[in-house]
C-alpha cells in the first residue's frame, strides 16, 4: 500500500509541475481548438503539432530571423556581384601577407 501512495505522490507532483509550467493550459487550449474545429483535420497529431508550435512566443522571433536571413543573403549576393565586377576591371586584389606572430 505504501508503494501505491508513493506513486500517487509522484503523479501529483508531476501534475503540479505541468500546471505550474503552463503545459496543462496550453494543451487544453489546443485540444479545445481541435474540438471546435468545424472540419476535423485528417491528422489530429499534425493539428496539435502545428498549434503547439504556433503557441510559442518564439514564433515571432523565428519569423524575424527568417526575414533577416533573407536580407543578408541578398546583400551577400550583391557583394559577390560587386566583387566579381571589381575583379573583372582591376584584376585580383593583392593578398595580405601574414606576419608571424
């Protein structure tokens, strides 16, 4: 019987941990959204994954980083073109000599 109470105690501690971390609220919201979905998706698991990922605060950060990456790629390509044009007009730039340290 003592083993049964220890298992209940651990289970209750884990439940409190999930509640404190906001996991239970988030899961409940996503499951309610799935329940209220007029046309149920073919894959409930994909629905959960999509909505759980969308619920995170880092979603906006990820989008910002994607935009920044796209801008930097464009700048990089433009600089490569400029360098290519420079080399065509002036030849290869002189190489810096490495000094022994």
